């Protein structure tokens, strides 16, 4: 089978491409630039942009499955409109190109954030309300709107499924990703104080496996939540300290004053630099939702099995030690 992976140079994309290559599949890696995590892999590189439909038509030619992972992640709004362009217009372009190319199936990676998690009473399930309220973060609304664009093309005959992963981290993460930066700071002992709040965390390798399984096993037109383990930031800090041989965080600050400080930090940083901050009003909004994710559908239909959170933290630490970003356990 020939797989095409958009966003192949990203954190999730690199893990999907690696898993496919390890399984002996034929892979075309599509992105605007090659990534370090793809170096040395026996895959076809193709320069493509989800905002340029003409590049997608060539990229998808001859594909059996398209795994659409390209996205613009933001915890600092959408000041230049790029979040909506990539996550909404880009999804429409990919879906239309996949329909034109006659691919067997498009697997779209959306997000748990496509749901209005804070408004849901009880576990989040696939039929939960979507993130459409104007007061919700721009990223959340863009992921919900992107799914709507995809479904319009499904109505025209495209076979597509949607996966909604929770908060991803884990190896391979060379850049690193935003959560990779958080864990890196924890491994180095640079986050002695955490913030209250929790989220559902999942290993990026498990999400990659679920996406690949969905190409063959998912039911057409369905959503699948792909969660992991609910844990507070303090619990993550303790796991990170344990594998790094450091003292665990001393305390967790309440969300309200940190939210106030984060709003001030975003204003001072300005639109261009706000995206590099680890704590913003939008990232704190996610922690305040503290979701319980019901991913039993993915377990039953995709054979999904998330690994223990402690294993993910330990493996990420080992990868950072291997590439010299942190010292070995003291």
C-alpha cells in the first residue's frame, strides 16, 4: 500500500512516517520542509503545502491512503489568521485533492480540542458538543470547523475518518514540541513550581499507531477519540523528576493568579513571540477543563492500547539523553 502523510516533518508526522517505514510500507512524506526526524528514512520526500491545492494533486497521485496530519497548533490565538487558514482551509484543500485523486481513504487527525471539553458533564465521547462558542480558543474552534469542511467533502463521496487525540508528547521529538519543551524543562530541574490543573496525556507513538490502524479498520465517516491517561502537571513533574534523578516540584500554583500573569505575559510578548510561551491563557484553559476521555471506541474498533504514562516520560527522557539535550540520570 502507498501511504501519503501530510505534515510529515512535525512531531506526530515524523512518528507516523517512522512507524510506516518500519512496517515496510511505501511512504510519501509531504511537508513544506524536510524535518530532522525524517533523516535517513527510506521514504519519498515531496514538497507540498496544504494552502496550495496544486501541490496536493501531485502529492496524492497514486496514493491508497492519505494521513492528514498537517496543522497549525496555537495557544496564543490566531493573530495573523494562519491557524484558520491551515486548520480549516487546509483541510478542505486536502479533502478535495484526495477525492480528485481517488484515494481509498483519508484519515484526518483532528484533536480533543475540537470538542467543547469545558462544557461537557462527565466523560468526553465522540458525540459530545463541538467547540463552536466564539469565546473558546481559536485553535479549538479551528479544529471543529476543519472537521465540518471535511464532512462536506465526505458528502460528495470521499471515504474519510477522523481521529481526535488528547495532549500528545513522547519520542521522537527533535525540535522539540511544546509539551516536549515542558518535559525538557522538568528533566533539567527548571520547573520547581508547577501549576494546578490536569489534562489527558497520550504517547505520540500510540497516536501514530491509531492513525495507521484507522486507515484499514475504522468505519467510514466516524470519529475516534484517542486518549491516554489523565494526570496533573504536578504528577508529570514527579514522573519527570524520578527518571531524571531530581527533586520533584515543590508546589503547584493556583490557576487564577497564573492566568492573570499569563495574560500580562502575552501582552508584553506581542503576537509574534506569544506563541513561544509555555503558559498562556489558552493553555491554562485546557488545564482547567481536566477532561475524562472515553476512548473505548478506539479500543474496540482500532485495537488501540495506550502505554503507561510513566513509560512515555521515561522514553522521552532517554531520547533527550541520547541526543545530548539532558544529562543522564544523576
